[in-house]
C-alpha cells in the first residue's frame, strides 16, 4: 500500500515536471468579432498629454500639421488608432465647448482645476480635435459635460457639430471653417458620475441620462452612438440599473478599472525600480479585469439578453506614483516592459469578452499614465506599451476564436499565484490566423505547444517583446532599449513547440 502511494506520488510529480503548456485554437468555432474600437485611445486635457505632447500649435518650430506634431501623429498612425476619446475624463465635466471655438487668441482662459490648476487657454477645441482625428484616420468619441453643463449645452454642441441646416449654430460652425457637418461616432453623457462627474447614484443618473438623450438631435447619418457613464472596479450597480432603466439610445455603459501595483491610491508604487513583489501584484491586479467584466456581463445578460448594450471599458491601464520632480497633477509616469505585459493581458481578456466589450480606451495616449509615447520638447520616444499595441494590430476587427490552455504553469510569489501563460487567437481580416501569448513569470521561460483544432500547426511568424530587466524601458538617451524582435518557430515531428521567454509577449501568424 505504502509502495503504491509512493509510486503514484512520484508519477504525479514527474507528470508535473514534464507537462508542457498546450494552447489549442478551435478554428472551426468562430466567436464574435473583436471590434477595432477595443484598441481605442484616450486623450484628456491633462498635464502634457495634449498640449506639448501632441498639440504645439501651427506657429511652432516643431514640425506639425494644423498644430499637431508630425512625429507623434506619424507614430500613432502605425497603431491604426481606431478612435480617440476627448476631452476627458474628469476634465469633460468642467468643459464648456463654446470656450473652444472661434479665433484661438480670443478664446477664454480658464484654470484646469482637476489637473494641476494650470492655465487652460482652450487652444484645442472641437475643430482642432476633429483635425487630429482626421490626421489619424480615427473615429471620434466626445465626452459631454453633465457635471457642470446642461441638457441645452450638450444638445447645442451636437447641433453645432452635426447639423447640415442653416441654423445659427450650423452657420457658426461654417464661419469657424467647417462647411460640412462632422460625423460624431460616439458621445458620452458625463464621466464617472459616481465621482468627479457629480457624486451621484445610478438611479438619479439614469433619469438624467434619459432626459439628455431625448434632446440630442442629429440627422441619422451624423448621429452618435450614445454612451452612459457606468461603474468601476467591482461596482456593478451602474451596469445593472442602467440596463434595467434605460430602454433606448444607449449603445454602451462605460466601465473604468486601473491597475495599481499596491492596490492603494496612497503609495501606488513606482513605474520603474520596483521589487518583484510589485511585478507580481501588478499581474494579479491586472487579471482582476476579467472578474470585473464577468460580473458586469452577468447583470447585463440578465437585463439585456440580446446584448444590445456594450460594456465599454473607456479607461484602463497602469497608474503609478508620478515620476519624482514632476507635477503631481500631470500623472506623468515611465513605461516599462511590465506595462507591455499588462496591455497584452488586458487585450487577451477583452478578446474573450468581445460579445460585450466592444470598445476600450487606454488611459492615456501621450505623456499621461500608461502612454504610447513620451515627449520631451522636440524629442519623442515609443514606450513598450506602444509596441504591444502595434503587435496586436492584426486583432482589430478580427474574428475571435476559442482557445484552451492546458497544463498551464503557475507564477507564484509566497502563497499566491497567477497563471503563467495567457493566450488569445483570432482570424484576422486578412484571413490569417493569429495567436498572442504572454508569459507573466519574470524568471522562467516555458515551452508552449500550439495546436489548431487538434491538427497541429506548421509554423509561427511574428514578433516577440521581452527584455532582461523587469523594468526595462526606453529613455530619450536610449529610445530603443525595448522593442520587438522577429519571432519564428517551425514544427518538428508534427508538433509546434515554442519557447516563450520569461516576461514576454508574442504575437504571430500561425500557418
Ligand atoms: O485618466 C485620468 C482620470 O482617471 C480621468 O480623468 C478620470 O475619469 C479617472 O478618474
């Protein structure tokens, strides 16, 4: 009896040691399309996110088009940015659109009370924002002001942007340089109404939402999809009340969740130079996104079984302590390999929930929180997060495919652990099959066997993002310290096994 137990135990142990992670893609069961808007961006009037980072003005010596930096716009175009959310965030609920039209030197000067109390000269307003969207080839997502605005103000903004008529507001738009109405793709009624948007309860907001949407009139072809401000973290009340109370005119309910290494707003953790315990907690806290989306979906599935309403994660990303010596209100932080892994984990989660998660916006595009690009006067650098976004471009508008991960390893610290490998797959618009693999373990590489529908796969061709240090990052002195390299693997003996390096992201086409 004792001998049999020892034998069974040793088999189990050796079974563990030799078990290989296997990723099986079921190409015969296409799932929902991963809306390209899942790769959306967020640009708020915050710190140097817009002013300096992107907007320098037409008179600047920094090469620009209509005031927008050519270098930054050129780099962003490589990401195929599908849409940009503007002007906030918290800023949106104190933004009055009339301040941002007409001759720039005549626009009112305000104080940005949310972000550092700095001067806001309103140089970037509606026309400038649409210029940016046109330069990027992106859709627009405008966030309306419910906090300090009014139904009338929002209704008139929509009229100003979208009316083909001869109304005074449409003529004012023409006088300001725009003959044709713009198409406003998305419009949100307020932001974070549970907090900076007005500290409301969901029932109160649901009534206000219905009131506002009644008066957002626009010709059908220019009418935006309207978004309701939703909950955050583990609060599902907003998604629940809104999908019960609002029956029309709600394309999506927003949801916000930020990854904070320590989980505490006071002392969030540093962007670089962090201990492994904070690499681990960052992975752990990022993976909570899956649980939060599932909880929101559960209430939405009950109230809206036809899935008419999307869950739009219109703010997500890492939030660290600001870089020493920078304005605390500017939310400027470095961006390391860890951020690229966080982005990839989030993408894999979003793909899995493509039936409801039809839009997300990383916070934020340039110089703020988990940015794509950092700038210093006329210089700019691409962050590891930028590279993750670029690697995942084939997933935009791709058809998601079910993926089963077996024999997954665990990355453990103390008694806690997270799955070592995260995987996602989709059929791209180009007809190719793509797989994304992430290794959360900063110390151990792992072998992963990739199968397609149990039939095996011949080769992988794509890119790998990794580095030696957990906090490897790009600086203005070394802007290419972290960048993707080519990644190829060939099947042997009918098996396609790839070595996934520690702390890495791979995106590849499978043939
Ligand atoms: O992205 C920074 C801020 O975070 C946004 O303005 C706000 O909506 C959120 O709290």
